[in-house]
C-alpha cells in the first residue's frame, strides 16, 4: 500500500496541505496514521481527496460533499440533496424584496387581485411585510414590464406566464426522470452510492443531464419561438388575403 506524507499527498492530489488539514477538521478525510511524530496518509486519503476535487469542480459545496462521504445509508435523494443543490448550482441569488410601489413602476397599477395572481403564478413571493414582495427572478419582472409598456395587459401576461411555465415543468421532468431511470437501469431499484466512485458517478450523471437539459431547452425554445412566429405571420397573411379576396357566391 502506497504511503504519503502530507506534502506528497497534496502534490499528487492537486490540492494544498492547508486544504487537507481543513478537510480533516470537517470530517471529510479520516485522520492519518501516526508513525512517531510523522503523519502517514494512504491510498484511501488520496481517493477521498480526488472525489472532493471532482465534486468541488462540479460546483458542489463542502456541505454536500460531507453528506456524500459521511452518510452512505441515506437515500439517493437525501445524499444528493437535489432541491437545495440544483438551486444553488444553477439559479442566481434570489432578488431582494421590493415594495408594491416599486413593482407598480414596472408593471403598472397593482390592486389586491393582481398581487394575488402574481403570487399564485409564482412570479413574486409574499414577505412578512405586507407591503413588500420578493420577485422569483428580476428578469421575469423586467420582461413583463416591457410587454406592459407595449400595451399588453398584466392579467393576460400572468396567464401566459403560468401556461408557459407549466409546459416547461413537464419538459424538465423528462430530463430528470431520464437520469433517475438510468441510475435504476444500471444499479437497480433502491440503490444508494456507498463508495467515492459511485457517488462521483451518480452526481456527474445528474449534473450532466441537468446541464444538457438547460442547453437543449434553450436551443429548442429558440427554434420553437421562431417557428411559432412564422406560423402566426402566415396565418395572419392568409386571413388578410381572405378578407381582400372573398369567395364568390
């Protein structure tokens, strides 16, 4: 069995001695063997460090890595902490709460009914202060505001947004279910990762599927919007031709 002193371990694992000591303090690495006053590390320490490096490189936090390495009996959903993990990995920081007046400057007049519709559509979230709401995403508010400026009604836009998001939710479920099905296909129902390599494989598959879903959806949505625009233009042109050239009795 290969043995390493801490400087050698840092070099072959691509990290620093400070990080190694820090991971030990957080329970991510087992304590080294002792030979007198010299700390001796083994291939197990090297494997753990490489797993940590891979997970950090994929955007995982030390909190998640601690779960991966110290809780092998947890279910796959608990180990991967998907809701928290995926939100942190791909979503921007949640916007600050804004007043109803600040929302109104972008979206137009807001009565209690419209505010309730915005909440139901998950465009804004209520706060403890009834005069302040937290937007889910500032881009959504800005985009709705631009369409309101162009004469569209906010109530119609809220309905359009809700229908659009519902369809996206279904598309997203296809990708995540595919990753889950692949794990079951390879490992069987009820499988949970128990080694560093298994953890790295499962997380890499889910991360890659999530990234592919995002990129594929963006490209497909661009094409779909262009096609929908062309379809509407053709339908509009056909309606104009029918009006200008009505069929003879």
